[in-house]
C-alpha cells in the first residue's frame, strides 16, 4: 500500500503542534500553581483565618 504524497509530513506537523500545545499548557500550569497558592495565602492572611473559613463554608453551602 502506497502512502499518499505528503501524508507523513502532515502527520509530523500534527504531532509537532499537539506536542507543542501540550508542553505550553503544562508549563503554564506548573508556573501558575505556586502563584495561585501564594494569592490564596495572601487573601487568607488579609481576611484572617476565621473570616476566610466562614466565607468558604458559606460558598460551599450555596453550591
């Protein structure tokens, strides 16, 4: 069975684009996770432990 001309090249491009997209998303997630935890800690520190806990419980009760 013969391959259609350019099939390998197109498959290679699809693989390259998919891999690049996956690595980009993974990198952004790894870099953003510590930032999210930092912001969470700063908000909790600003509100105070009791108020933050109260707000979390209120949000969970609504959901």
